[in-house]
């Protein structure tokens, strides 16, 4: 099932990899709900490092970041624990299914995804990270998705990525979050 702008997301509390709760939607402000691929994904890591660098700017725009991976908590703690925003494990892909986030072979074969994977692997600083990016127990064919959720649960905007490196940039997110974007 694909969600569209204006659809409503049911309220819920998710548990982060740090063990704390995060509400979707937020009581006030917007939630940027990102669906990423797997814990050691070099493409995801590049993107999330940019989000982390601009985290204060995103927060000042009234947006709370929540990132979902289909990896187990233990794997995410090894690779994503230093991120300054909520990271949620969904190894059974229940949220992925609910939000209509899928997989495809094209997700990793697209030229932009191949270039991003090369860039991401150049930034890998350890053998463990390389092994994580190749983990045979992970689904490497996942596609990213982005949802911007209003406090009442309405989807302000959404994007289903066509390939592994097809997600909103921080600049795109900030434009979508601006109050004048939806008057």
C-alpha cells in the first residue's frame, strides 16, 4: 500500500535503539520519518552523516528526525548509535509494509546508487564497516522512503525512492518543512 499526501498516519510510540520512546506523529512540529536500508549501508551512512551535520538546522525548522532500518537493534547499535536523532529497528519490516516501502534489484543497479556506494565505501574507516555493508543476512535491495508528518498525523509530503540513493536532501526537507510550502 502506497501512502499519499493528505493520508493520515496512526499515532504510535516507537522504541529507539537507545531504548527510549519516540512519538509518531509528534505532539508539536513535524516528523521526518526516513526508511533506510540496512545497518552498515554505505549509501545510508553518507546521507545520515549529512543529516547529522545539519541536525540543529533541521530542529530549528521544527522537524524531528526519526530513522527506521530493517536491521536488528544490535546491528544498528554498532553502526548508527552515534547519530543525534532517533533510530528505530524494524527487523520484521512491519513499518516498511505499513508505509509501502519496498525493495527492487534496480535499487542497487541504478548508476547513481553505484556511484553513491563507491563514495560511501571510501569513507568507511574499519573492516567491520565493510563487513557490515556486505552482510549476507541483510536485504541489500531495499529502497529508501521519506515521509513528512504533521502533528495531526497528516502526510505533508512523501517520497518513495526509486533506487538506493534516492531520498530527500536536507535542503529539500527544509523547503518542504517551511510553513509557506503548503499555504
